[in-house]
């Protein structure tokens, strides 16, 4: 299935991955920087959390994303 670029993306379409993962009964979402954020009691809670995270990142200075990259899952 072909996908299109999202708003603001240039060039070839990047590979898309699932954002939500369940570990040991809890839900997490994964950021573009590769950081798992959670735990949440339900996937719905994780979906709300990712929306809040995106709003936070959009309102932050670019250096916030750089700091987040330091916490990537090994």
C-alpha cells in the first residue's frame, strides 16, 4: 500500500512504523527520536498522551528534540 508524504515532508515517503507498543501489560508510544514514553494503563490513554506530546514538541524550541534524542532506547 502506497502512502503519501505528510504535510511539510519533502522527498521520498519515509517508512512508517506503529507508534504504540504494549509491554508487560502497559502501553507506551514511541517518538520519532526512538524514545518509548509511558507507561499508560490503556492504548486510549497512550493515544491521548501522544497528542499532548506532539503539542508540547510543536510549541518547544528545536533544542528540546535534541535533548530527547539522548534518551533513545538502546
